[in-house]
């Protein structure tokens, strides 16, 4: 809108036009206040029945909450106003009238269930603290991109419609593709590996992934955002270094650029940027420490995956971001390289927040014959992945990488109770709309 001023930029002595939503109207009898809200904040509009045009006052008093209006007038100092200024209006125009019956209260005075909020996400994001989550999420992605560029990465975009799954199995969403069966991609894994064998060498991608897992938990989604890194001529330890750099950079970007949002969420005093090196525990050390907590009914043994309660107990014990390394080869995907001196140990790693896993990664098997053996050992048909495997015949360098869950990163960073609070329109077993 030409000539529009954001409410946060309205200075005393200026004539401005502001536009936004009617947050509330307070009629005190003879004098009233319309509170207008836009993306930058709120501002008070003063209405005086005795000294203003009757039609102007009636328009201001009669407009329903959440209606869209423009207001033109002079900005005056007013220490009693919430922002120390108010607008004395010359005109109020209603651009879009709102129904008086709202499915939820954007002012936040009346709480709503998460399902109601997600059904009415547009209204939900009119609440400052909810909008703050997505301003922070935006900064997370911006800071991640900057961190990848610091590492010399090229941003890529890989297909989301594929002929085969990344890891096989049943966790795939099938679709019909011009009469043929295809799938929504579980991960950019195979394609980003192909790119490290190209002239690009070091790449990253931020994009959606799709997993048909029948979870119904506060930390799982069926469509999620994956933040991926892959680089030629690095091993798993250097990939962990890159992961640590990106996570610290993201926290630093949020701390520097989202002070207001952190304050709205009540996190301004407790938000901390991780410092120092993240601890690196071997898988064997991890199960020993979990068993020592006494939190599990049965002791973990070599080859067990880590249950949720085990991860939680270990996270409380460690108390900061940390890596779990040297996982058993048998429980890691076929493309993860084993240690040269011990084929029972993989170079796979997970990076953990004390609450949950955030990252899975490792060095990749770059030798063609070993890669095909890995397919066969996991019951997969190498011929179905020929587009991938054949490129390993033409000089595939040693390489490593990882994938980081974007929503989990935001969820753990902000202490959110449910991962659905970190995504605009979640997709899970129960939710396909909006």
C-alpha cells in the first residue's frame, strides 16, 4: 500500500497512514480507543465523540475485531498509551469486515486447543507469540544457508518424485505418475551423493521430505523439512565438524536477529548459543551410560536401537548437544561406510539435543563393489537403483554428510511441546487439510 507506515515506525509529529487488523476496541464512554495491529506491533487510535466527526467515531466503534482497516492521522505523544504514542485519526476505512464469531481469539486472552489453532492457522498466526515462532524459523533457515556458504557449499534442489525409495522399505507414499508407480522422496540422500561426484563437490539442500510412518507422537511428522549437507573428500569426523558449525551459527543468528521474538516467547533471558565442542560418545559408551541411569526396564545390549526413554535419559545425563558415533553396521543404512579396521562398526553418527535426535549422518561407501554388497545385505535390489550405483563406476570420491530435521531444530531450540507448533500446516496421520 503506497504511503503506508508500519505502526512501529510511527513517530510523534508525523502524519501517517497505517493499515492492519482491529485488535480490540475499548469504549470508555465519550472517549474510546481502537487498537490496530500489524506485523510490527500495535498502536492506539484515539476516538473522542465530542471533538471528532460523528461518522468517523461510529466507524471506529462499530468495526468488528479482526477486521482490516486503514487509518490516516497525526501521531501524538501519549505516555499512557501502550507504545507511548497514539494516532488522532482524520479517516478510518474498513477494507474487510470480519465476522463477529471467531473460531479462536487472536488476542490470546482465551486459549484454544492445538487442533483448533491448526484448523485456523491464519488466525492463529495473528497472535504475536505464534508469529514469533515462524519469524525465528525463517531466521533459522537464513542462518543455516549463510553457514553452508561459509563452508563453501552450493545450494541444490533434488527431485521429490522418485522411482524408488532412498532406503527401500514400506515407509513410502506411492503416487501415480503418468500411469507408472512413483513415490514421494524420503530423503535427498542418493541425489546429493551423486552431486559430490560432480563438479559441485560440496552441496546443501533445504527442502521437504515425506515418510509414511504411522507415528502419532509430538515429535513426528509425515512431511518435514530436511536440512542436508554432503561433501566430497571429507570423512565422518569432518562432517560432524560441519554439523556443529551450522547448528551454532543458527543459534547465533537467532540470538542476534530475533531478540523481540525471543522476548515474546519468554526466552530472552534463558536462550543460550552453544559454546565449545559438542561431546562425542561412541554407541557403546551411550548404551553404558543409559543403562547406568536405571531408567529402562531392560538393559540395552549391543545392536539395540536407542528407545525414546533411553535417549531422554542420556540427554539429561549429558545436558547439551552431543554426538553418538560408531554405531553397529547392521543397524545403519547400506550407504554408510564401515570402519576400515572393523567392519562391525560403521562411520554413522547421530547428533542429539538432550530432548531428541536432530541429525543422522556418516561417511558414505564410495566403492562400487562394496556399495552393491550393502544393497544385497539389506535385501534391496541394486538394479532398481542403477541410476545411482552406476555413477560409482566413474570415479566417486570419498564423501560424507548428514541430514538435520528443521522442525526438530526449531522445536528443541524454543522448548516447544509439539513439533506441529513449528510448521505452518502440519501433515500427519490425521491431518491433510488445511
